């Protein structure tokens, strides 16, 4: 079994921090480059790679990404839609002001 196949078979929820870091380094990506595709900032990425448990939603997304179910284009499209939704969301103060 090739090394990258072995890494892809490790489940994201039980993946050890050193496995995640090795996977990222094998891709020649910084923490920011690797983790931003999953909606994780560099500070949280550093904590994850030092042992903080993966948030369940990130673990699921990482697993789907490693399995090839979700690709770069899917993640980019989701991020664009998220940014658009945030931009079009009324401000909390506006919502409260219009409440009866």
C-alpha cells in the first residue's frame, strides 16, 4: 500500500495530529492554505495540529475531501455561497429594530 493511500484510509475523526500535519506538509501547504478550504483559520489549525480535537463538521468535511467525494471546486463554491449569504443577511440590529 502506498503512503498516500494509507493516509487517505485513516479516518478523520481518529486521525492523530501528526498524521494531519504530515498530510499537509506532504502537500507542501502552509496551515492557512490547507485549512482555509475547510473554513478553519490558522490559529485553530495550529491548535488542531497540536492535539485539539477536530470539530465534528470539519472532521466530516476533511473525510469527504480525503475520500474524493468533495473536491476543491465544491469547497470553493460552498465558500462563495457562504460569503454571499453573509453579505445579504440583515444586520442583527436591523432585525431587532423591526421586531414588534
